[in-house]
């Protein structure tokens, strides 16, 4: 994110660009744990957006600055990482060549139609400082890329090239949603030994393409993505010292997505990906990482009624020829249900969502978010997150980190 000037590549085009536009918001934020009573956030969130035409190019920028004084109550690493944090949500130049739109810079690309689940959504890594509790768009990391979008026959093609790999950004040590990966490795009697990331060169970049078309009421999408595993895998580097290192491996993913709109107001949708060479930890191998075919399949249904959208999803990830040394379960199943809509003539927005992972004691997550729009400028938003499950489960590991979050926001 700090190398902004290096990733802005000028692309030529003749498309009309917007007149200069500037807006944003400033919010006062407070969140606290319901179980432990500790303050997780106590500060401000500033968002700025800017768009302007530059001689036929279109410049778009969105920046976010978060100040959180409560981070210093948690730990020194959390204070260093989160007391004052700036990031670009997007910063790119765009232009059109004929029927194709091209853009270069820091961007977010959203593939797929899943509701806060990632099946097709493979391009951007995540920032897990607040685990999975925010909206996915709020913790997806913008990364440098070149993106092209245009028609080929009856298909729409979207292609991306990322010049280098960016992994998942885990929460700082000692912060409320710290996964403590080194501590978990040490609990197995192993010695954590840092990580080895792919070097930043063209050969280690990532590339992907999505093709989409419509046949009557049926939407069809095909996907191919060559990249690296966002989450590290671990291998035994030094048997004498029982040292384990975090590693990344290139892997290829293929996908098919379908969505069918019924006249009754329902939309049936599905997404499926297969990674024939997904990387997994192999603590029984010396200097080795296991490879296994992996499926990720989602089936969902959405229903629109007045100002509300109701969504239901079933998702499972399973590993062919699974082995216990992989460090992850053979299946990772999840079911979700959500209702999103407005009341009081659009001034009161709500989202109620429930997610449950029935296997491995992973537990459940209930979220309720409502926002009241006082006028065109002022808004008050409240979010309640309740987590349950075993203390080693996906949700259950943070069952003592239930939280209530409040934000008073002013638009400008």
C-alpha cells in the first residue's frame, strides 16, 4: 500500500470521465466487548472520495484513516498497528479503448454473488483486524493490479493481473481478534520460524479471468485464477530443531457460477470452484507442503419483497484425499440466512444475519445492524455481534469477544 506511485500505470483511452467530485464522511466510533467489557474501539473513522477527469483519463481515489485509542489498551503491537492507520480503498486511473475499459492502480475486484462468503471472490486478500465481523467490502484489501473489462462475442470478459502477491493480513498480536498462529504452533511442541513470501517480481504475480453471459433468465460465469494461497501453510523446515516455517505456494482455481431469476421474485444461484493443487500444511514432511484437490461449492436463494432482500446459503469446502496432518478439517460447511431492508420511508436500514458451522464445534454468529438517517448529513449506526462454539472453532474461538459497536457519522 505504501508504493502507490509504483503501481499507477497510465493506460490510454478516450472515454468520458466525471467532472471533479469530492465527498466523504467522518465518524466517531466506540465498540466494546459484551463478555469482557473491554473497549475495542474508541476513536474516529475518516473516509475521503475523489474523482476527476485528467485529459481523457479518469482518476478515482478513496482513502480511509482510522484512529483507535483503545488499541493501546490491548497490547504494544496493537497500539503500533491500529492507533493510527491509513489505507487506500482504491486509487487508480482508468480509460476506455473502444468497447474495453482499462484501469491500473490500487483496486478491489468483486467476483461472484455470494452474501459475505468467498467462493469466486479470489482476487483481493483480507485484513482480519476485526476477524470476519465487518462487511466484506470493509476488510477486503485494495492491491495493485491492471484490469480490463470488455465484450468478446456474447461474453463479457474481465481480466486482472497483479504484479506481486499480497497475503492475508492477520490481526496484530494481543488485539481482540488475534488468531495467535505462532502460539498455536508452539502448543504442538513446534518452533515457529517466520515466513517465506514470494519475492516481488513479475514471475510471482497473479492473473485471473472471469467470463460472463446471459441466456434468457440465466446468468453464467466461468472463472480461472492463478495465484498464491492467501493464508500461509506450514512445513517442517528443520527436524533437528522441530522448526516450522510459514510458506506460500502457487495454485490454480477454476470456477462455474449460475444464477436464475424466477418470475416469483426468487433468484436461485450457485457457485463452484475446484483447485486441483491446493496447498496445505504437512507437518509430517520435511521441507514439504501437501497438495490436494479442493472443492468449494455454494448454493443460494434470494427473495425480494418490497424494500427487503432475504438470502439463504449453503456452502461446503471439502478436500480430496484429506489427511489429519493438513491442519484443517476435511469439510468446512456453513449455512447462512440474512434479511436486509429499510423501514420508515428509507430512513431506517437493517440487516439481520445468522451463520452456523455445524461441524468441528465451529459454532455460530448472529449479527444485527441498524442505522438511522437523521437527515442528509447525520447517521447513527449500531451493530451487535454474538459468537458461540467450541474454543477452537471458527466462530467459537472468539465467543468471549461478542461486541456492540456504535458509530455516529456525518457525511460531507
